[in-house]
C-alpha cells in the first residue's frame, strides 16, 4: 500500500493577502507579525515627526498607509488588526 502525503488546508496566502476562514485570517495576520512591524514603524515615525514632521508624514503616506490599505482591501475581516 502506498502512503499519499496530503496536507489539507482551509486557508492560504495569496497575492500578499489571505484566503480562508475568519479564524485562519486572524491566525495568519498574528503569525506574520505585520501588526508588530506597523506598530514599531508608527512609533519611530512619531519620534522622527518631532524634528521632521513633513518627512514623517511623507513616509507614512507613501509606505505604511499603502500597506494598510492593501491589507484592508484584499483580506476580509482584517479590521481587528488595526486596533493597536
């Protein structure tokens, strides 16, 4: 008898987003640690804004904000990730 190694998944990363159930999406966003990276980036930008407010605004609007918008568009039920 031949063993067939099949992995059954209910969700998977797709085009830097995620397709799957709400539980799978929450697990994916948590494990990828996107939230931690975004939180650290915003803290660094807030420190930089004290000396260079315009540069900090440009960095936020051209980089981090676009990541947030992309995740909100391609990942359903991701609003809880933006609480921190």
